[in-house]
C-alpha cells in the first residue's frame, strides 16, 4: 500500500547494505568464464531498466545472476508467507523483483540479445559448468 513504511527490526539487520553488484556468485562465474576463454563486460547497461551482471558483446549474450533469496529460487527461495510488521512490504518487494527480472529479460531480447539467467545456487554448485553453458550458447536471432 502506498505510504507504508518499513519498521526497523532486529531480524532484518543482516540484510542491510547487501551488495547489488560484484556478489560472490558473480565473481565465481566471472572467474570461470575467463578461465574458459570467455571475454566479457561487467554491469553494462543495455537500455534503461536493463543492466545484466555479465555481458559477452561478441556473442550478444546478457547474463543475469539471480540470488536465491532476492529473486525467489524455486528450490532455495522463501516458501512460507511473510510475517511481522513488514510482511506486506516484503511480499511486494519480492514480487517487484520478479517483475523487474521479466522486464529486463524482455528489453534485452527485444534489442537482439540472448538472455541467460542463473540461480546463485547453480553457480555455487559448479561455476565451470555454468560458464560452459554460457560459452556454448547460440546467440539470439530475430
């Protein structure tokens, strides 16, 4: 609801100041892509509302690394309803994150980029496999 304000709680202090770029999964993936011979750019803005985590310009690949918590991983994302004084705000925030993900994917694809999205857990499990999938991808064709 418009006008609602976040209530400070002790449970949420660990979430303050989280990185938006250069996260541990992104760094693992970047190292793996580089080790496999891929060359890329980081946080290159393709258009307003579309800034992939990793861009491989020659291949026209836009790679997004989605955190399991923040983007709602089906395996590791939140399964219970939100509780507490900020429950509605948390639900709205997570819904907006997913809507923004879909919007940024649509923008990149409309510009002729192949979009690849990976969960943080996929990268943490084996970054070399994910890097191989990225480098083996066929570019988007209209």
